[in-house]
């Protein structure tokens, strides 16, 4: 049975479409952007296959993080889910949840690859009363 923290994390995950998956490739850490949907308590990711990041993630423990930091809300949050990632072939219903993908990634046709993370645990962090955003540029 999911804990109240995992239920809250899943609720927050379903409120935004994109996040970042973190693992290592050739002993170096990296982050990759992914589209996500929640299916049967797991996180289904859609990534661009052209980078090969899915190969580094497949069979590895990864962290997946998303947030609402650019939303302008007064309460900001981030969710991190940690678990093993596996390349999967989604069901037609699962594919439909993603909606259309991008046409191109850096000038090349988008090629989708899907992964599933079955989280072992979630972390939820909140910040109340967000500060106004100030852009700073090096002069």
C-alpha cells in the first residue's frame, strides 16, 4: 500500500509533464530531460533514443526529478523518485497518455524510447512563499 508521501509524490508528478532522469554513463553523472506519465504506480518515461541515454539507464538505479519551480506558484515543490529503470514497450493506452512527441530534437527527427521506473522511494520537498525571480547577467 502506498504511503501518504508516495501518494502526494504521484499526485505532484501527474501535475507536470516533464522532468529529469539522473544516472551515470561511463562513470560520469548526467541528467536527461524526459516526458513522463504515471501508470499503475510506476513512472513511464519517453526520451529521445538518439542520445543513447536510455542504454545507460536500462537496468540501473536512477533518480527522476520534477518540480514546479517556473510555475509562479507561491508554494514550490520538487519530487524525486528513485528506482530501477527498464526499457519497455508501452501499451497503446500508455502511449496515448503521452500525446504527440516533438517533431525534432536538435534538428534531427525525434525517435521515442520508453522506460519504466518502479520507485523504491520518493522524496517531496516544498518551499513556501517563493521569492521573486531576478535575472542576473554577468557584465
